[in-house]
C-alpha cells in the first residue's frame, strides 16, 4: 500500500498523555459530551439560507487535490494537482426554499462559465448519478429530507454532475454543510487523462470562513469494471475574497449570454420532469474532445451572443442540441 502524509490536507492528531496519579485514565469517546452538544446544532432554514448567500462574492480560488493512499498493488500515487484562478459567485435565483449560485472563472480577459450550485430546502426528489454517465430520479420521503438542504452541482454547460442531501450546522461557531456520500463522474481535470476508474464516491463539506469559504472533498476513486477502489483523494478548494481584481469581463460575458443559459437551464428542467433516467454522451480521452457536450453548448452560446433571435428560435436549437447529446431520455 502506498501512503503519503500531506500537511496541507491531512492532519494526523495523536492523542495521549501522562498523569501524576497512576490510577487516572484518559477516556476517549466518539459521542459528543453534553457540553460539546451545547456548541453543535443544526441551523434553522433562515440561518442556512443566509449561510448559503455568504458564498456570494469575488474570490481568488486555490484548487488542491491530492491522492493520499492506494489499496491497489503497484499503483503510483499521483503528484498533487494544484491550480489557482479568480472566480465570481453570484445569485441567479433566491427564494426561501431555493438558492442558485452561478460561478464564472476569470483568467485575464478570458472568461469561463464554471459550475453552478443549486440549494433546495426539504426537496421531494433528487437526481442521483448511477454510473455510465447517467442520472436517475430518486423520490425522497418527508423523513429523509426533513430539515435538510439538497445541493445539486451542475457542469459548465448546465448538464448534471451530482447531488447530495445534508444538514447546515453550527459546530463550535463554524457554519458548514456536510453531505451524505454520493457518486459523481470523473472530474474534468482527469476526464481526458484517466481511464483506470470511472466513478468518484465522495463526501463534501462547505464551510464559511472569515474571508470567504472552503469546499472540502473526501473522495474514493472507484472502478466499476473491477468493482475495486483505486485511491483515496482529498480535495480542498479555498475561496478567498479579493477587492482589487477587475471582474468586468466576467459580468460583461454574463450580460451577453445570460438569456441563452436561462433557456438551457429551462430545457434541462423540462427534460428532468419528463424522464426517470437521463444519459449523456461521454467523451473518452481517446475521443476528440471537441465532440464533448459542454463544448457543443459553449459553441452554441457564442453563436447566440452575437445574434438577435427570438426565444422560440433559441429554444428550438437548444432542444435539438440537447436531444443530440442525450443517450438516454429525450426532451419532448
């Protein structure tokens, strides 16, 4: 087994001690004491709603992903994957029961429509990634969703990625949301370079900090063909507020393209309503990356940004492209 300790992501705490009195023993318990429970509680719906909105802002983002060990004989642990960028996060929908946050990545004058995170309080259903680049509708009982927030993460072209239920809590004053374990496809950072695993089983935690927020990931890279795990990976994405970066190119991009992406979101919403399972074409590392669904939608967005077309014309072309990229299900 390969094992590497990484101070930035993995802190190993060794508990121990000595006592003047030989009979005294240290008792370690996994259950919180009554005193600890006084400092740990679920946030109310309104408090969680405000915590979600605290993620809005302009940031310098550091993305860190590090494999920490493998259980596969002969597997070579990959070097850390660290990158940085500037990102703005803003609200595109805000109601007491739902908040939608759009991310735009800025690299100089170049703007990339990044991921989107939707938050829904006590949902009745969700979409779960089931492998083979397919997502299945899952009905939720009142007991399952009571007091919980569903986070649904969408890819750069507003196609689905993963969703998970969890509680927003205050843990000794730290406001954070922690998810249940959930499946997701390969990340784009490895989509065109890896074919030795096809699913990430991960737990997410998003916490509010003094100068922004963090997104923590505890991932298992899993190969469904062999039914065996490959490696455990830790991720830490840090969003630190900035005040001197010019995000005007990002906001200009959104002003030109927001109508198109609103119709894309509406098309996906309708497709989800009409189908129990949806599947997308998967672009493998050996394929031409230009065929990827997200490239197709990005190209279509560019076409509409420079043209005045009716909503009906836009909807028809989006519907045609979406059905072209779907392998399971159909937008009617």
